[in-house]
C-alpha cells in the first residue's frame, strides 16, 4: 500500500488523531545564518525572515494537494495536477506579492537530463569495476588459496540490499548524490566480472598452457597473448551482466539525490502519476537492451586465440 500524504487526508475522508502523549517529535523549520549576513548582504536576511510563520500546516497541505491531486477547472471536468514549480510560484506571488517567472521542464528536456545522469552513474562505476575486477579475477585464478576468499568477499557484497548499501555509504561521503551511488554500483559490478574472469581462465585446457610454455612463453606473456584472449568472451559476458545490473540498480540512486532515470520513477510514485513513472522505466529498459546489443557487437570482434 502506498503511503498517504497530508494532501490526501481530506480526499479519502480520513481522520487525523491527536498525539496527546507527544510520542512523535515535531519538526520545525529554522533559518540558520551567520551573524554578519545582514552586514554582508543588506536586505537578504530581511527577505528570508519574511518566511517565518508564512507556511502553516493548512497552507502546506493545500499546496501538496495541488501538486499531487490537482485542481478542478472552473468549467468542471477532471482535476489537473499543477506542477510543483507553479504551485511554489503561486504561493510566493500571493503571499509576498513577488512575481517570478517559471520555466517548466518538458518531458524531452527531462529525458535528455536523466539520460546524461544515468550514463554518468553507470559509465563511471562500470569502468572502475572493469579496471579493478578483471585483475582481481586473474589474481583469484592464479593464487588459488586467496582466490577463494576474493570470490567469497565479492559474493558477500552482492548480497547487501541495494537501498541499504546506498544509505550506508552516505556517512562515508558525508553527503548524498553521485558519490555514494557510483560506489554502490561499483560494488555490485564486481561479482559478475571477477567470477567470469576466474571462470574463463579456469576453463582453458592445461594442454594449451603447456604448449605455450614449451614455445618459450613466460607467465605474463602467456597471460596476455593466450589466456586472456581465450577467456575474453566469458569476461565480456560478465561485464555485460554487470552493465545490465547497473542500469537497473542505478534507478534507485534517485532516492539519495543522484538523479538518473529513477528520478521520474520516484516522483511518479509519489504523485501516483503512471505517465511519469514510464518516463523513467521505459528509457531504463531500452538502455539495458542497447547495452546488450553493443556488447554483442563487441563480442564478435574479440580474438579467439593467440595474439599477434
């Protein structure tokens, strides 16, 4: 069941109970400023302090109602939801007589912006994961005793719920946004890449390694010219899996202010707007399909045997 906001209390005919035991703490907004603000920026402090007492519970509920449930046109008909920026602009205009233009973001502009944010989140996290996970997979295959611990460690990271990991990383970075999101996506990319690198190298027949050694290949030369090329398709499959996981998981990054396709999804859920949800869900699904197609093309270009 979706949570009921204050905007929907009257709409659904609900009754608000009084917290006579003061069990739930009250949250009051305050203005925090430096003592010399009035001297440095004359007039700014007075303008900010005009907000004191201007937004009570009734006014806030009414504004939320316009943004979530909409307003009914004068000629009747179905209620039309009012964009949040317009709701805020109306309030400022009516309460403080301040006229300020509002530029509304079109769905095309939102798509371009969220696509760019999503690609940054996925691209950086996946690129870092490839740089770290492939050598980790090679090490896990080469040093068998430690390799078991490496595989177990990346497996444990994968079991941490994505939302929990995002929240746990916020204190580490001291802020919300792209930093915790990219780190979380990086962690989730490790397992498929490390495991596939280890599996691809382990599947190479011992006879081929012995033949390469007989031809005078050193350990590093054999790895670069024989073993990694032979395992490259399996490694790429792990990278492709990590990319698809990242594209889907990155939608949760919007919950900590990192943007991406999750932003319209989260907003759409809050506003019960299926169209807005689809503006994030459909591009995310299409991006995952595009990623699979691009990795499929790369797979065809990979070498199958000894390097040049």
